[in-house]
């Protein structure tokens, strides 16, 4: 059993390790040749490969939000165009980014932690370092960059798909005609909303990939350790994603 | 030349190395022997700067590797080839790509030159023709030989072998031992072998350092080891003889003991 002192200092030690890892990654950005090839591979894995599940989740959440909003708008005093005024900003400002974030935390975060964790416990990372290669630049930088670059693309896709699905459900289930839905969305549209969503998506992309890289890179203890890192990467990514979500809302709105 | 001077290393509350000093002269093969968990691999990781000592220095050609920048340390590391215990092959690449990886990363060689060099390295370890195979398709012995081919691809000055024969059958172990011996002779490299396999050590090493109770307990040539009456060293060698079912020391040595 680790001593009380060790257990108390562990969070500070982890935070220091995380900051040092990111500092090293940041200073490795200039070595583009080192991670160029890996960057494109990771962009495909983070972005293109995640597209089907992101599209599906966004479509369902857009549709469900529309149906539930319509269900709550029972008063004849509230115009039906309000449904569009609620669904569209919800997708742009919150759902598009958060749903994509949760999917990436589970899908990409777990994968990154498992990959790097396995490389750690099988000494592949030591082998890279022993060759004289900057393992952080080679492994961490392309994964974090891919997250930061591809998350906004997925966010925009998810938002459009979610709104589109909401629109279709509203029309075909007879909840509200497309014209009214769009009118409501236009009436309450704020030009800052998409920027807010984009800023969120950049931050979420960074949070998920950097935390997962940290968990994987410092894995200890064989197969059990890889399992632990993978779970922690998914869970901690979701937790910090929610904290970042609240922080950005307080800071920017 | 590699010099290890008075290094201490602890992990959390567990001390692994205490006041360890060792010199590895140019062109020699030194075996670091000791029980499992005695800190041999930890000591090996200090030599290439994968771990930093809590106290003491590690000098490679007179340069204290813990006092230089990360960029300079990477330059120093490029003089080393390391064979890790499990091979540490990159499982996302096939055998050819594994051996070609250091060449592609650190040289400006053309594809044709890299192909020729990889084929040469695989030939040296008697594995011609396995290039397209993934590491998961290779046996334990083959993995170690591919890792060895990768370790020598940049013609290093120093080669470190971490438990090169562990987990291998006697015949494959002999093949690996012969390879290590031939490489040391042909390439005139300085070799450091981390092992608890005395059979292997006696075959390939010029000198041995016995790591016991966190310290270098005994250092000497293989001939001196045969003559040594150090009780702990003899007990370790004896236990090895029992484990492998044959005598680790030659008959002359056993007769003199």
C-alpha cells in the first residue's frame, strides 16, 4: 500500500507530469518531419473513421430534441416556430460539440490510451527513445493535433446533421412545418453562437486527445495497466470535457 | 567508454540501486548479472538516459548524459543499439519496416539503399525473407533476431542486450549467443549484456559485473570469475547450474573450486 504522503501528492504529481508532457509536445511542434506521416494517419482515425457514429448520434439527438421540445410547447400562446428557435441554438451551442465529444472520448480516447499504453508496457516507447527519437513528438503531437484539427470538422458535420434531422422530423411528423421551424431559428440566431461552438470543439478536441495521450504514455503494469489507462482515459476525458463545457459557458457567454 | 559513477536510484519508497559504479571500456563485452528484480534493467536504462539517477553520474565518452539537453542526449543515444527483453518491435509495422525504421528516420538513404541495408541486417541475423511478416507472426527467437537486426542497422558503437536469451529454448539461445559473439567480433562494438543466464554469459562476455543487494558486488573477467571464491557469486552461479541442468562453469573451474 502506498503511504498517505504518496497518495496525497499523487494528484499534484500527475498534474505536473501532464503539464511537462504538454510542454514537451509543444516544443516538438517544430519537428514537423517527425510527425507528418503520423498526423495524416491520425486525422483519418480521429476524423473520417468517427464520422458514421457521429452522424448517427447527431441525427438522433437532433430528432429527439425536436420531438421533446414540441411535446413541451403545449400552450397555444407559444408560436410553433419556437421549436426551431430552441433546437437550432441547442445543436449549435451545446449538443453538436458535447455529443461529438462524448463519442470521441469513448472511441478515440480509449483507442489512443490503449495504443500508447501497449507501446509503453511492451517497451516500444523505450525503443523509440533509445534510438534517439523524440517519442513525444512522434506519438503525442500528431494525435493531439489530429484531435484539434478534426474535432471542429466533426462538430460542424454533427450540428448540420442534427439540425437537418430535427427539421425533417418536425416536418414529417406534423409537429411544425419547415418554414416555421426555419423562421424561428432565424429570429433567435446569434452570430456568435457558431463561433462559441467552434471554440468549444477546439478545446474538447485538445482535452480528449491530450488526456488520453497522457493516460496511455504513462501506463504502468502490463495488460491490467493498459485496461486501467483505457478506462481512465474515457472517463477522465468525459469529466474534463464537462468541466471545460461549463468553464467556457461562464467565460464566453 | 561508459562510466557509471556512484548512482543511486529509488522508486517511490523502494531503493533499487545504491552507490553503483562501473566502467565499460571500448570494444569489450560486459555482462551485468544478478537475480531477477536485482535492478539490472534499471541500470541498463540509466546507461542510455531512459532513467535519471537520484544521485551520481553516467558518462558516455566523457559526457555526463544527465547534464546535457534532450537534443544532445538524442545524439548520444544514436550511438547505441538496444535489444529489449521482449524485442519491442513496432507491431504496427512489418519486419522490413521495423528494421528500416531507424534508417528512414535518421539517414538520407534512398529507398534502394535502405532495402539493401535491411536485407543485409536480416541476413546477418539469419532471417532473410521474413520482411513482409508482422511481429505477431514471428516466434520469440525470431522477434529477438529482428530486434537485433534493427539495433545494428545504424552501425552503433555500443549495443545493449537486455536478457537476450530469456524465454528461449536452448537451441535458439545458442543461435542468439553466437550472433552476439559474431557481432562483437565483426563490428568491434562495445557490448553490454544484461542477463541471469550464466551459460550465455560465459559464452559471450569478456567481463562480468554481479549486481547484488542494490550494489555491484563483484566485477572481473570471466577467468577471474572462475577462480573467485566469493560466496554470493558462487551461490548465484551454482543456482544457475541447477536451473539449467548443466554446469555453467567449465570443468577446470569446477575442479579448482
